[in-house]
């Protein structure tokens, strides 16, 4: 049986242990790996200087977050958007640098709030296509295309599964070429990335986007459930830093920088 003195010692040790702050990440997490959609300018695209890296506004944002966190965040190319999601699901990569919130994704990763950008997803079709669009039901008689495992928002995803004919391919390049070739009637994709790819492929004069948007969704930073670095303290610190970079204007500034970088890349490619 413990003496009164012994119980006091145990109580005092317990108070000391409570006063020690929890580490932000596990002790072996000296860096974080992130990935994302490589067909997503100006947010993300594959680097021409390092084929294993992704660059763009989201990459620059995570670099800034890593600096404030004190842990470097490297944004790597892991393949198609579908493959990138699988790498995070398996825990081989810690973070996704920009994902819409959907119920299936909640099963394998945590969403860090607040969202850092909002994007509009549009219907894209050919200039000579007679397709008219005012609401989702107008798409029911046409054949659509999107990317494998690409979400357009929880509500639209559920509606599309029940009522629309939409095929999926691995890359935006492939989907856009199928649209221009007349193999499908419309493409569903976010506004800025689709416009950027149309310009890159020389399709700007052949395609048009339709209003209203299919959806307006927020982009979140996400953390794999299987990441060894996933702790409550890390999630809290990431949320705090994301709030800071939004409020101090850093996020918006880096989006403008990403757009400029992509445009400069295209000018350089055209000059070659």
C-alpha cells in the first residue's frame, strides 16, 4: 500500500507530465511530403526542371506553411490525380495540397480548416457544339468526360452517379483532346486549370465554358490518417498557420504568383 508521501510524489510527477507540451509531430518527422493533382495550373503542375516535383500556387503556399511550422514540406509528383490520392490513402505521402471535401475522402484523411482557396467547376464544350446548359439536368442527354476520382463537390458527385453519363480518364490533356475530337460532348473541370490547359494545347479558340458553374468548392489541405506524422497537435498548428496566411494576404498573393509563373512558362514554351 502506498504511503501518503508516496502518493504525493506520484501526484506531483503527474502534474509535471501535464506541464510538458505535446510535440507537434512524432519525433521522427523531420519533413512532410505532399502531393496533388498535376493537371491543375495555376494551383499545381509538374515541374519542367525536376520531374519529381510539383510547382504552383499550392506548392508555394505549403512551402510558406512549412517555414512557419518549422518543418519543411516537399510537394512531389506521384503520378495522376487518382494515383496521388491513393498514395495519401496508403500513408506513403502525408498531405494533399488541395482537395475538395467529400464523404469518401473523409474515410482516409483529415481536412485542415480553413480552406485556402475557392474554385469554380464549369461545363466546357466545343464552340460548334449545340449544347445549352442552365442546370445539371440539361446534361443528361449528352456524353461527358472528367478525370478519374475527380470530385466536383459532394452534391454534384451524387447527382452525376444517378443521372449523368460521364466517363473518366487519367489526365486533363487526354480529356480535353477527346472533347476537341468530338468523342465526348462536354468536359467538367475547374475554371482556371481548364482555361490554362486549353491555352497550352492551342484549343482556346475551339472551346467555350458555360455558366452557371457546376459547383463552387473550397480547396483544403488534407492529412493522411496513416501518416506517422498525424497528431492532434500538428493538425492544430497547421490550422493556425493556414488562418494566418489567409488573413495576412499571403494565400492570395501566392495565387497571383502561381498564375504569373504558369503564364511565363507558357510564353517560354511558345518561344522555343
